[in-house]
C-alpha cells in the first residue's frame, strides 16, 4: 500500500465523524467486551449483544476498517489496542470515558465549536465548566466517566513522581477523587484535599467513602478559580485544569500554587500539551480544540512555554515530559527551599 495522497488525508478527516460514531455505538453495545474471550462471527456477536445480525455485521465491518477489530475467515477479534483499552474491566479500560463523556456530552457540544471560535456563542450556550456542572445530571455523567478514565494516568503518575514523605496533597479541580485515591493508596503517609464544584464534590465523597479513605481525603466545595486554597501543601496537582479554564487564569493559578506550597513542595500539571512549534501532537491539539467548544477562552498550552512560565515565577527543577503518548504531558516543578 502506497503513501496517502492529499485526497486520502482529507477523506480520512471528513469521515472521522462516522468512525467516531462507530466507536461509540460499539461501546454502547459491549462489542469489544464480548470479543474479549476470543474471535466471534457476526451471528455470535448479534446473539450476545441483542443486535440484528445484519446490523452487527455492518458495525463489525466498519470497526475492522478502522483497525479496531481484526477479521479472518468470517470471525472478528479485538485489535491489541481495543483489547487493552476498550474491554470492560481491563486494566487500562478507557471505554466508559469515551462512551459517556466523549460520546454523550462533548461530541454534541462540538456543534457549537464554530461559534465558540468566532466568539459568537448564543447567550444560552454552554460556555464554561461551572455552567455545565450546575446541572447535577451533567455533572454526574461527566464525573463518573472522568473517574473511570483517570485511574490509568494516576497510576502512571505515582510511578513517575516519588512522593514518599509527602503528607499534604491539594488536588485542584480534582473531580471525583481518582487521582487523590490512587495517590493516597500509593503513599500511606499522604492525605488529600480536593477543590471542585459542589455537584462534583457530592459524587466524589461517595467514591472516597467506597475506597475507605474518608479519613484521609476531604473536599472543599467551590470554583477552584475563586475558592480559597489551604496552604502548607507538599504537593499540588492540577490535572486537566488548564484546558478547562480561561487562558488568562493560568498565571494566577501557578502563582497561587507557589504561595500554597511548602518550601520544597512540588507542583504537578497534567494536561493536553503541544510542542512550541505548534506542529502537534495531533491528538493533543484536537483535544485542546474540542475544549474550546465549551470553554471559548481556553488556551492551547505548549510544553516549552509552560516550562518557561514556571521558571519565571520562581519554580525550580522544572521538567515537562509526555504522559499519555501523543496526548498529554506532565509538568513537574518545585518551590525552592
């Protein structure tokens, strides 16, 4: 197979809509989970999923074309990526995040991207996380899917950053506590405070209680941009916060983090980040763009620029390295002794 022509590349972009819908539909009907035990025919998938046989075959064929499943002699099997990330209960299961948050919420809001970019959003359009999460049901759906998708990166982060000896973690915009729970399990001396909107915090407390960590993880209800933060922190985490708030708040957030950290404390910023020359990575750039649809004042953060800002604010030992390949990066910075 030869290299893609320009027409091929445009076609792939144009047909991304249909590919996304195929993925969402397959997740809704548990296709990848049904295939986890081994290859199946279209008839067998239809029987397991309750789909009409012809529609099951059409869907499976589309998934094969996307590379999400393999097909041989009429039997379909998960690709390695689907097996790792899209099977319910798999170690790196990312399916609910894609199915619920991306498929049910973010995808629909992409229809207002054009107006968001041009600055012409209607008065009633979703224009911030605070507005979005004022609806308890929207907050629940987003938070539950985000929780499901955060465990993998959180485990990765605990292996990347040694927090042995740290006692106080502030998780700014920490959602339902997936990171705080994972960090507290990895580092027994650590206790955490999470700042997030009231509807999110209410859900988060139930996750924390289920994890039997209510004695070590607490919540402050409120908008992280406005609510007072406790000081003397050994670690401050901001995961996916910068992509969801106006760009002109970034410097203030980093300054507040500096002030609330104890000497020697670490700031962790995990988010979608691109390279300074704006050439990509493509996935990170697209995630940044989709956030613009409901946070029109959001800013595309580049790794080198962020490192420079952190250094100029007085942080030392600044590093920015890939976290989720081609999608997110993790910045680590220290408040000097």
